[in-house]
C-alpha cells in the first residue's frame, strides 16, 4: 500500500515562508514573519518614502536614533500575529488610496539599490 501526504486540510494556521505584505481593512499594513526576517531583521523602526509619480511606498529599516524624524514610524505587533504592523491611515489619505473592505495582498519586493522594500499601493487607488 502507498500513501501520499494529504495537503487539503483547512485546520490550523497557514504557514507562509515567502515574504508577504497585506493591507488590512483597519488601515494597517502587515508584513508577515518572513518579510520581517528577510527585509527588516531586528529593526523596530522604518522610514517611509513615497515615489514621485507612482503609487509606490518604500519602507526602509532604521534605528531608534531616527525616531524623531517625520517619516520614521515604529513597527509593532498585535495579538497572535507574528509579523509586524504599521498604521498607515494618513498615508492612504495622502496618496488618495482607500482602505480595502477586507485584507488585501500587495505586491512588494526588496530593492537593494534603494535599500528599501517597495510596496505597490496601486490596487488601493
């Protein structure tokens, strides 16, 4: 008799090993655990940058010594979520984006030349 692993179970939490970014309906951007590990490491702060012509936002890891700068925000956690979050309601308004009705995955990649994660906010425009 031969058995194969059954991958159809819906029990338990989905395990993700690829970096991912979601915009929550609450106006928070969520970086999953793999994204935090790969892109931000132990950083507790990120600096935000906006593109001049595209609805792209850059998130660059930074240190506490930059915490007073206007574009620097603290990453935080909530409940059992293992990634890091950032409240971006004002950023969404400033970019004329709308919050999704439910959690929405956004395209993101690390740009080594720029030294930041670039997130495409186009689905929110």
